[in-house]
């Protein structure tokens, strides 16, 4: 087996290693004004800029990015463009099932929206719409899978398909698979190609993008940087996992770590045995879940939590992850596909995603201050960022009198408020204890082969606020 030391670790992500980092854009050099200033050049910020300029070409829209567009989760994620959204069950409890069904339908439609815009803007992001296959490998996972499948159907996803063990392994030959659930509302993408193409599309529309421009403070009608202040009636925070680095935001969203590895390209004879001709993105029903894709150049990219959180909400150093995480993900890979034992792992990397205290993704615009934000996607941000951006566009247009309420501005995640995370060291202790509990619950379920979810996981869910 490839040693962790032989693997390229960091360098932002494998996606940039193959695609290349984009040419740098000029930083801000002095004070400036705009109609809308967006902090963060990832999917959320860029989609928001894109849709604002599409709707109102006269708007002066400026994006401020600390490093370069797509440096964060938008250029490091697992490449899942799918219809999952964080917090749907909570929104159903707060606003009624019909409201949550509308939110889910909007997410289903968002997958098509991203694909359509990529085509319109000639963004070649290796998109393949093969759906999402979520697999169970133990009796307890199978019970959760069936409950999950029924819940999705209850929220209107009637085109979802429940598969048995034989049908699952006919699609992807996963060791110990006992069942799966497949939805057509998903696609594989190359994250870096999508975000760099989107940034270029924004510039073609006339959006001003300043890179290498860290925002140190956000306040009503201004975003402050070391090189000048940009003043605008609307200041939109689109910083997701890096939100804790802003003044006053230390405990708003927790930067959760996620890590990935990718294999060398696999030969045709290996793919004949594995299958995966559908090229669906792949997940599982473990508590410490995984996510994977078959890349356009026939590798397997697979990810999971690793070390879930760094003390004090610190973020990573250009995507490096721990050697033990590389080892654990390699073990996970070969657990799913034993014939890959000894396969070369060419790259490993990590990134952070934003987690609110109640695990609910949100979109907000404060009409009294002009401050807005979107995020807290809890790892489901590739598609959710697009829906959030279109919602921010509509909220800004509604507030400025350019338009009235829309179907998006009345979705239940709009203007949702949540309490802050606990101070350190409680935050660090709590997150690490929770994920230790989830990993132990997965281990026990694998040993005992019971159809019941491990009590330890149920307890962790209640304490974490996930359910």
C-alpha cells in the first residue's frame, strides 16, 4: 500500500493540481464604492454576483476574496452537485411540512439550474448527471437507509429508487453492500473547474473581483480590508467555513474539517470488476459518513471527517491533512473495494465547511442594516450555494424596490436565526467527543450486526443538535 509520505499532501486540492490555479486577480488598492459588496469568492459569493448582474446589469457588484476565488471549500469539495440541504426536518417542525417540501423542490430544481448555467456559460466542469447512490453495509445502516428513503419520498421525491443488495452491487460492486437508495437529483462535477469558470463568467458580466484582499471587518454599509474600505448599501457575507476569522464571528459557524484522498487512474479491467458505469456520486449511511466519486479521468476520490475540528476555530494550511487521516481514508477505500488494496494514493487534502449550532443552512438579509449572509451548508454546499445566491439576489431586489416577494424569498430558511457555538474549550471537547462517539457507534454496529442504531449515536445526535 502507498505510504502517506509518498502522497502529495495539500497544495490546496487534487482538483487544482490537475486543473491548475487561476492567474491572480489584482487586489484592492484604495477605498472604493459599490452597490453591493460581497465578501468571499467561493460558490455562494460568485453565484450571488452572477445572478445580481444578470438581473440588474447596472448594479456595481464587487467581490472581495482573501486568497483567490475557489480557495476554500468551493475548490476542495467532493464534487457532489446534489439536492441535499441541511436543516430540512427542523424547518418542517418550525414552519410546517408544506414549507419544507417547497424548500426540497427548490433544491431538486437547483441541480438542473447549475447544469444549465454551466452549459450556457461554456463551463466544462466534467459534469455527469448520474444521480446519487447512498449505500448501507450493515443491518443498522439498512434500517436507517429505509427510513431515510421513506422520508425523502414524504418530502416529494417520488423518483427516488430503493435497491436491494444484488441491485446495488450491479451498479457499484461495494463489499458488504446490503441495499441502497438512488436519486436522479445529483451529478458529479470537478469543483475547481466549476468555480474558476464561474468567476470568469462574473467578470464577463462586469463584476469587479479583488483577490488577495482579506476582509477584516464587516459593518453596515462597509467591508474593511488592510488596503481600503469598500462602501455599499448592501454587504453580503459569503465566507462559509472561514466565517470564524471575521471580527465578531468567532462563534457563529464552526469550521468543520473534511479530508479527501484520490487514487491514481484505475485500469479498465479494474473498472470492469467495480462497475460504477453510472458514475453516480457515492455515499453511505454510517454516522461518520463518507462521500466519493468516479472522476472524469477514472480515479476514485473519497472523503470523510478525519480530525473534525481544530481548537479555536482555526483553519487549515493550504489543504494539508494529517498522515493518520490519509491512512484512515485509504482503509475506508479498501473496505469498500478490497481489490484496491495496494493502490497508489496520489493526492490528499482537506478543507473546512460551515456548521451552525442547529445544523441549519440559512439565507438572511437584515433590512435595517443592509447586511446579509448565506451559508452553514454542513457539507452540502455545491448546489445549496446556488439556491442561496438566487435567494440573496431576490432579497436585495425586494429590499431595494426593484422587485416584490418571490417564491425564493418565502422559503423557510430565509432570515432564520440560531444561537452561537459554545466558547472554548467546550467547543473543541464537544465536537471531538461527538465524532469519537459516531466512530465508536459505527464500529459497534459493524461488530454486532444489529438492525438498531447504536444508542451512543442517538445520544450524540441529541447532544449535537443534529436531530
